[in-house]
C-alpha cells in the first residue's frame, strides 16, 4: 500500500457522518444573546471609556444619588455618537450578510458576494459621481438634497451593476456562474477605474469623502442615517420570507426549481432588487465593506445548514455581531484615530475566502 | 421544437392516459429529453399544443403545474450541503413540515434511503443522490395528487446511475404509482427494462416518433436495425415478450467509408453546404 493510500484510509470519511441540525429557535436565541453582549461591550469601549458600572445610569435606567458628574458626559457620548453608530453597524452588517446569502442562493455559489462581484463598487462609483458632481456647478440644483442623493445614487449604482451582471451571465434562461463571477470582476475594475477618474477630478474635500467610500467607515453614522437603514432592513427581512423556499429549490437548478413550482424569473427579479437595495443602502451609509457577505453565510451553513428559512435571519444576526465587533475594534485599536472598517473586514475576510477556495480544492482542512 | 435552427422534435402526436406507463426510447440525440421538457412545460413548442387534463399546458402557472405533474431531471447537482431528508422535504412545497412528514417517510422508504436521511447529499454516490431526488419527486407527486387526484410523473433517464437492484426498485415504484392512476412517462435506455415495465414503448429517431405500441409489437429486429443501427436477434419469451441479449447484437458498420485526413479536408464535411 502506498503512503498516499494509507493516509487516505486514516482520513475520516464524509460518508460515515450523520448530521443533525441544532433547533432553529436555539440558534436564533443564542445569536440574539451574543449580539446583545457585543452591543454592551461596544457601548463601553471607545475614545471616552464608559465602565460597565456607569452604563445603566448613562443609559437612563436609573438615576444615581449623588449624581455622578461624568454621567451627563456619558449620556452625551452614548446617545449622540455611540448608540446610533452601533445601531448603524448592526443594521449594515445585517444588510451585507443577508444580501450575500441571497446572492449565493441565487447563483448557487458560496463564493458570490455583492462586494466581490462589483455590486458594491458600482454603488460606490455612483456615490462618488454624486459627491463630485452635486458639489460642482453642474449639480448646484441638487445640492440641497445631497443627504438623500447619496443613498439613492448608491442604490441605483448597485441595481444597475446587478442588472448588467445578470444580463451578461444569463443566456437562454440559464445563468453561467463562471461568466457571472468573471464579469463581476471586470465590472468592479471598470467601476474602480471610474472612481480613479473621479479622484483625479476631485478637490481635497471631495477626495476625503471618496476615500471614505472606498475604505468604509461608520464614523459618519447618525440617527438620521440610522432612520434610513431601519425601514430598508425591516422591509428586506419581511420580503425574505417570500423567497426562502424558492432559494432552497433554486439550489437544485433553475429547471428543477420550475418543476417544483417556483416562478424562477420572478424569484430572480425579487432577489436582484433585494440585493441591490440592501447593498446600495449599506454602501451609502458606510462605503465599501467587503467579505461580510461571504464569511457570515458560509460559517452559518456549517452549523445550521443551507436552508434559507433559517439562514437568512441567522445571517442578519451574525452579520450584525460581526460588524459591531469590527467597528468596536476599528475605533479602539488605533485610538484616538480610527481605522477604516473595510480594512479590518478585508484583513479577516480575505484569508478566510482563500481558505474556502483551498478547502474546495481539498488542499487544506478548515 | 427547434433550437438554433436545428429541429429537435417534430410532428409528435402522443397521448398518455392515467394509470398508463410509457417508456420513451431512442438513440442519443433523438429528442427524448426535449420531448420530456416540452411535456413538463419547461420549454414551449414552436407550434402545436400540449394539454394536461384537457387544459393547455401554458395556461398553468408554475405553482399549479407542480401540483399536477412532477419531473425528475437527468442530472441534478446540489452545491450546498442539504441533507437527504431536507432535499426530500423540498418536494412537499408549501405543506407544513408535520403534514408532509408521512409522505417524506414513505418516499424515503420507497427509495431505500431511510438510513441515509441525515447524510449530506453531496457526500453520497451518484446513484444514492439520484434516488434522493426520485424520493423528492415522489413527495411532490403525492402532495399534488392529494389535492387534484392522479397526476403525471415524468422521469428522464431515472436509472442511469443506479445498480441493477435499484433500477428494478425504481421502475417498480413508478409502476405502483401507475397502478394507482398516475400517468408515467419515463426515458429508458435499457430496452429490456422498458419491455418489462412499460405498457407502451414510444421510439424516437431524429426528432420523430417512429413507433408507439405495446412492447411485443415495438421491439423488433427491423426497428433495432433502423433506429439503433444494431444487428440484433430479438428473442421471445413463451408469452411473446421480447428479450434483447448483448451476445446477439452487432453494431452495423459505419455508413460513411473511412477517408484520409487529406480527403476530409478537401471535402470540408462541416461546412453548411457539405452537410
């Protein structure tokens, strides 16, 4: 017997494994608990530290006697800066993770991700266009609505990118995954070239704004921006309820999904609009944050399985946990400065992505 | 039905009654899978019409259609690690998990997969995966039949990855469904299997129907020669059932004489005028 053959014999075989999934309610409750814990930790850490003991008073749960002079400062920090930022991080994480899970279901590929295939870049390019042109004489009439224009531009950019990708990858009702991914890379390159051109044209302030989009940051999160994300996230999560069964059946292929009663074209349209809306809004709030959409659904599939009925809500929760954690790190590890969150997610996500690729080739065991 | 200017199936007139099991046979590229896709509503015919329970197939929504017919495709690949049980449950459509449980149990049992229910589908062999998808289709059929009565079961080469035992099991299961009123149409490559289980055998050749009759009348030396280009001596059981033995088959020599490379280049056989 050769050395390779004996090594193969010692390797545990998949055939002998039996899998039982943990109960859905238990998974969701655990994730909710972890999210609450992550949020509490995030509340206490930052440039102005708020110890756990002062947190209830700062949150207004009770009034201290005698009044701690630091409480009013804590309250200001928490309610004006930290809570909207944590809420925005949680919701953006949910949007990115759920849009990744939907895109992977739609294209039957665990490597599909809005950031990887240029949907985020398309959104960032559209946002950069809005930054540069609404600030010039060309867009003078639109300047008054810049706050609304940026999210809208990012959404339209993401939608346009997704539609173009879909049109390129789809021939005679069949979607070619290889063409989709390659076209996504090409579109991301075009969008990045466009952003480069806009950087060249931009003045100093515009340049800073564009850099914000490219590296991703939640430092600009406010209650007003949080109020924009919340309804989109709520609507998207409700809409997800209608597509979970279709996404499960789409895993069998478009023909099998049709044979099983799925209106495949309608499902694709809904999924594309959802992915574009969620990515667009996320990009408009915090710029391009990559790899959350790949890492979160993949980790969850290992534990709870690929059924979208549980995968989508669980992705929303784990995405929130991941981004709250990443944002806490981003604003503390180089304090008083802030590290762009996109750097952190890429630093963790890219090696994870490579490990997934290697694992698929059977080179390493993850 | 034509794709890219090539006619795949043409002038086929076929009717299937409830309780009947039909085997579609023919050489590669004869249009068998295209015909099944037409019958499933997956693709539409350029001309002519297809009716299911007296109603034009195009008038059904995909959801309604799934309650009247179930189809097992030739190849189904699953990227994500669903377990066998989850795959079979997918056949139950909108039915609640509890309501579908007895149907799923029965289908797993019929497909011989009860012990495999918690295994991840991508880790199973090709034959085991094919049986899991067959079980899923059985659940879909049972769910539809519970509402609308006997339906249509379409099987595209359902035995292609199965061993002998499971080939027989699968076709016997389909036969049992037919006995309960389901109309079954299956593409089969094994003529002996088709002869044993089918009420009628439909033979396709170059997109056209060349025979449609009971097995004893369909499977003849002459038909095998014309359609499959095989010299065969069809044996007969005492009851007249045909039997094909590989030992009694010989491929007919290539119709085109072999030519040298130079001759091939000169004659340009792939140009549109040359073929």
